[in-house]
C-alpha cells in the first residue's frame, strides 16, 4: 500500500472523519470518498447521538 494511503487508513482507524483526513493528508474529500467507495480504504460510519 502506498505511504499516503497507509497514512489515510491510519487516520481513519483512529476515528477521524473523511474531511479531517482529507485536510491532514492534502487530498480532496471527494477523492478520499471515491477511494473508500472502491474498497481501497475502509472507514467506519459514525453513529449520531440523539
């Protein structure tokens, strides 16, 4: 796995959101969502508290 993708996955594993990760690694949020949608990265969906 390329280093940038490894860093993104590590941040997602820490529970950071897609916008937070995209800002930190310098990639557009839409690009990051496409990579997640293609199955190259895995993100957890946050549960909204009510």
